């Protein structure tokens, strides 16, 4: 949210703002064939993408600038740790290929090995905003860089906000990325940044694609389905021109659902009813606030989401790396433990960099 006020101020400056926002890192709006495809999407209203249910981003009666100013000037003693966060530096290249595992890097970035294929989700290793002095990483959480990553079969991007799509990371890693999985419109950024069109798997909500056979079995294929989320998008002041999404990944061994950034909505129940065998659901849990209650999951809804999804176990993300809201940096993990007690579900709470085996 704080990125929006920075961009607003920059645009108010005038020509300097236009020059600043013309940097390559801001990406490129959809055009041509991609835009024509977007215009035919049931989730596009002719001007922008919309959520399944009516969603007002700012739910406060205060104006936008006052809300952002209060956040920017709030006491950071509880929201930001004064010492380094606990983290483990794991040699990711030496982890076993024949086991399913996950390593979380803080916020919404994590690497999964699923039946021998590497899935890297929303990697942000350099900065989570258009300027380096905003949305700074907590001490101790910046220990992973692209050079630490193994070759990636599938780079998964939930949406194009700066704290989920790090320009420097994805451009640096392009030679070592097999395919990019993204929602409709987001591929425009990647093409602009030098990714060949053949590398992009770009779909609308409820569209699916088979990703190909595994190395171990010619008959056992991976499949992914783009599912809804309740959020918004945009890297500058042009909002909602690309789609935001959650994802279902079906592998020979297990089914994993990734919520992306999302407020509570009817899609949680729809996904749970449609896909009965979710082994692990990875849920957004952090950077919520009553001032933007619709677009991030409030703590009171976390247990409800778990119940409606019906997954065997859960991992929560979108916390422990950036201060993007007013809650304590410790609070999301407390929410996760409380939701586990309320639902009786298993909730994983790994340290940043710790290997979680999913077998």
C-alpha cells in the first residue's frame, strides 16, 4: 500500500515523475493480441479487471493520503524487529531431487521441489518497491539471492505488485527459468523484460494447462489451474490492467494450492469443493488492516479459509520480511497457531531458509 502513495507523490511532481515511472522495472501494460484476449475475459469489465465480488480497496472513511500518512509515520517499534530475524542459509543446490520439499524465504517467496521439478514462487530478493529505501527487508531476511537458486522449471507469479515481482530477480534469472506461470496480462511485463513468448504460460481464472511429464514417469504429468483471488494489481498508477490469481498445482505425488494475495471471499469454498485432495494450502497471512480489509486476509477469517478449503495442512506466508501494515511483525505467526487450534489442522511454521519435507 505504501508504494501507492510514493507513486502518487512522484506523479504529482510532474515531468520528473513521468521520467521515473518510465524505467524498465515498471514493466509494460498489455497491448496487441494480449489486450484483445483480456477484453474477452469474463473478469474484465471493459476498463479493468474486477474481483468475483464487489471489492473496495480502501475500506476506511479516511481519505487515501491520510491513511497512508498515518501508516508511514506510525511507531515501528512493534511492526519492525530491532534485531536480525532468525534465518537459516541452506545450500539449495544440494537438496535431494527424489523428495518433495519446500524452503520459504520470508514474505511470499519460496522454492518447492515437487516430483523433481523446481517451482519458485514470487521471488523478491532485492527490493519490494520501486525505490530501495521503502519496504526495506527486515535484518537477517536478505540472505538469499538469485545466485543461490538452482535452475527453475516453473517460475510462478501471483500478481505484479512490487513485493511479489522483483524486476532485478526475474531478469537476472531468465536464462535459468524454464517456464513462467502467470495470470492474464502479467506476461506483458516479462516479454518487455526479454522473456521469449514461448516461456510464458498465461491464463485466466479457472483455465488449466498440463505442464508435461515428469522425468521419472512418462505417464505422470503436472497440471496447474489458475483460480481466483480477491485483490488488485499494478506497478504504477494504472491499476488492475493485469490479473491477480491463486494457483492449484497437481503433481504425481500431491496437490498444492497457493492463495496469492487475497482477502476472504467465496473462492475459498469453491476451490475446496472443486478440489477435494489438497495436501498443502499456502495462505496469505500478513500486511492486513481494517483500512484495506477486503484485499488481505484479516485474522478473523484465517480459520474460516482453512475450514472451507479442507486441505490436510497449511503454511502461511506474506509476513516476516517487510513492514507493510500496522500489526506486530510477530502477529501473523500467532494468528496461524490460533487458527490451527480452532480448526484442528496442521499448520507448518518453518524458519526462513529451513527445509520442510512434504513426504
